C-alpha cells in the first residue's frame, strides 16, 4: 500500500465525535504534562524576582543583626555586668562598657521580661511570629500556598530582638528564615505571580536570609531546598535560591565585612586513620540530637496548657535561672554560653579560650555547656519564644565535638588530632541529622572553615547521621517527600495506579468488530455509522479471540486511495492489537495508551476475548474527579 498525502476530503476518522491524529493525545497530553518545567520566559522572570528578594532579605538581615547586637550590648553587657560571649566574626564593636558590679538578679529576670514583651507585641499584631520561625515557614510552603503575612517582616524582628537580646537561648537564623520567607511571599503577592512562583520566591527568601545572617551562601541555598522534606528536596527552587543567596550574602558582607562567623585554624589536613573516630563521634551526636529534640517536644507538651501570654516568659525565666545559677556557682563565661545565641561557646570549642582551659577541665566545661544549652534552648523555644533552633543545634554539636576531640587527643596522644576539626564536624553533623539537611549542613561547615579540608569526614558523618536520626526531626512541619506535600498535586500515574481498568471500562455495549475476511468497503461503511468507537477489533471466526485492530490512522490512509477499497480486506489493513486486562491498573493502561498514540484500548480477558473498551475521556474524568 502506497502512502500519499491525505486528501482534503475529511476521512471517516475525522467525522464528528472523533479527532484527527494530531489531536488524539489532547486530554492525556494535558494531564501528563501537569508537572512540566517552567518555560524559559518564566524562569527568567523568577530569577529576576529572586534577585529582588535576595536584596530585600539581605537588607533586613543587616537591620536585624545590627539591632540585636546593639540591644544585647546594652541590656546584657551594660545592665547586668556580664560580658556576652561572641564568636570571632560577630560585631564586637557594639560591646558596651560593663557595669561596675555584676547583677545576677537582673540576669535572672531579663530573659523572662524580654519574652513577655515579645509575646505582648506578637499576640497583638501577628501571633504566628511566636516560635522558632522555620516551622512556620515550612508550614506556609506546604499548607498555605506560601502565603506569609506582610506584617511578619516587621513584627518578627521585634519579637526576636526582645527575646534574644534579653538573654533568651536561641538563634537568629530561624527567625531570619521566617522573615526571608515573608519577604519572598510578599514580593510574589505584589507581583501577582502564580502559586508555584510564589513558593519559589519564599524559598529564595529563606536562602537569602540564612545566607546573610550565617554568611554561608551555597550552604544556605542547599539548606533552603532541603529543609522542606525529610527525604527529598525542592529542585525547582535551587537555582533561584542560589541566586538570591548570593545577593543576600553580598548585601550583608558589604556592610559588616566578609569574615566568616567563626575563626578557625589555617587548615585541617585530612588524616584517614581518624575516620573511625569521626564515625564514633556521629553516634554520640545522634544520641545527643535525639535527646535535644525530645527535650524540646517535652517542653512544648508541658507548656501547652499554660496561659498563652505567660508561656514564653516562664520559659525565659527557667533559662535565666539556669544561666544565673551557673554564673554564681562557676564561671560567668560558661553562663553566657548557655544564654543567648551561644556562638562564643562554639568558638571556644573550635579554637579554645582562656576561660576554657585545657585537659579534663575543658572537656567537662564543654559537656556542661552542651547540657545547659540543650535545657535553656528547649525552654526558650519550646514555650514559644521567638528564637531559632538552628543555632542551639550547631552550638551543641560544636561543644560535643570539641569535647570528643579533646578526649581522643588525650587518649591516643596523637598531635594530628585537632579538637577544632571535631568541633566543626560536630556542628554540621548534629544539625544536618536532626534537620534532615545533610548537604546544606556539609557545605555550610566547609564555608565556615574557609576550606574543604573537612569534606571527607563530613561526608562520612552526615551519611551516618542521616541513617541514625531517621526518626528524629527538629522541624515538625517537614514532610517525607514532594509527593506528600499539598504544594505538589499527585502525579497522574500515582492517582491512576490505585484504580483498575475494570472500574472504568465500558462493558456490555454494542460495538463494531470484523473478521479477517471482511472487505474494507464494508468496514468503511460500518465505521461511518458508528458514533463512539475509535478502535475496531478484528477477531478470529472460530475462537472469538482478537487477532488485530483497525485504527483511524489506517482508515485515513485508505480514504486517500479510494480505489483500494474494493481489493482490500480486514487482514490487509489490521495491525497488532493493543490490549489491556480488566485487572490492570489505570496507570499502566494510560502509559500504554500514551505510548501507542491511542484514545481507546481493547480490554480482553484471559482467553483473549473482548470484554469492554477503555476510553481516554473516562480516564481523564476519573483523574480530574480524584483531584477535585
């Protein structure tokens, strides 16, 4: 049979009720393309918007950081007479002149006062600003189409400054994630972008805010896309997050300089024989991570029935009592490591400090600091204080890592063991494990260290921690995978895979079928009278089994050569049958239909006899009905 150009006369296959070949995949094509990537024009627009989000988040990070340092210097250093512990990269120029005499009674009450004032403001204007912030941002992404109220941009910084600058035990990174997410959501709302683009801008804001406040641009971008899920990441947002992160970081360092947050040794050479020690450290950190999250959840549960207005202040009071007790009994520096962000304590674990000392005393102090930080942070954050859990996690990890490094250094008398390396690895491993963000945590530590010397140990520890802390999650709003998020509608095949062909197929309906010897002229006439059928089976005379099928494409070709009708029979024009069974799932049937370019499939039983038809329209209706 010769294939010529189709005639201009509409063939039987294009009669009313059927579609031309180029239209055949209409409905299936639409639903199979539901997750198509953003086209280039949209990608370009999103990247431009991400730059704007990054700049705004970077500026807001500058404001938050500056005000935190100014207020903390006045409240803690000047009023209480205790010197705040700061990391090497923190803005020490803000340190105020200390009071002549320490005032422990003031140190005891200030965290409660700050938390109470923060609660008053937040509950008056934006109750969602209480708490760490990261969970609220993750929840907004999944449940609230990335809608974060504009007022979060102003209320969250105020609540955070009052909580942290008055001695609350928590970090600024979690609140900055919330603020950055609010900036991304607000800009997306003003620009009238789609829900999908607004989600990307929210993540971009999280990346930019974290990048600026922690000074780790690539790690922050990876963290932002990992943080949403326990076993997945938001791949669509990676490039915009990287771009926003670069912009936010650039804005911040242009104001405060490009020094990393922590000072580190010049280098940490990789020693292969130390890998087993890093593996053992990971097991210690896994136990500590589970304990920290358990403490946090216990405090949340315990305080749930407390009066809303006083919950956070009670938590601040406990943290204040804990810090004051340590200050009066022991070293004030240890107390200041328990309160506030704790970055200075982590710095001491990495590089040492005069007040820390050496040997067994240093190990004991680091362990005490880790335990105190765990309790103080649990009561500050677990009762709803506006402070992040990110900083306590990395501080606890650094303290335990530093203690472990000093311990094995003494046990093995190995000068190649650097406690600072174990502190940095502990910092990234504990947070990466409980946050289920191994890649972001790994890169962050490398950026903090200023080199990739610790890359191999971190790869080992993050891998072990990912397995060891599978059932522990710092962020309750995290979901397992993209499939579990309302932000991502179920994929076509996931929905259809739960249904069988038998539930949808058209059965007990009159249909046209032919035998191998049926003349094509008779076939054409019968087809022209058929109002619904799209695929016409050719069956065996004796057994009734399907031997082949005739499709609209074949009829269209024959219509172009009218003189062939009198010579051809069904056996000359049929092709191999494409069939499914009643027990097959609709996902497989849809793939078969899509692959062969059909709108209809023959449904046959185990004997190869026709029991019904499966139509594209029926599949589309049941899929759309499921989504609705």
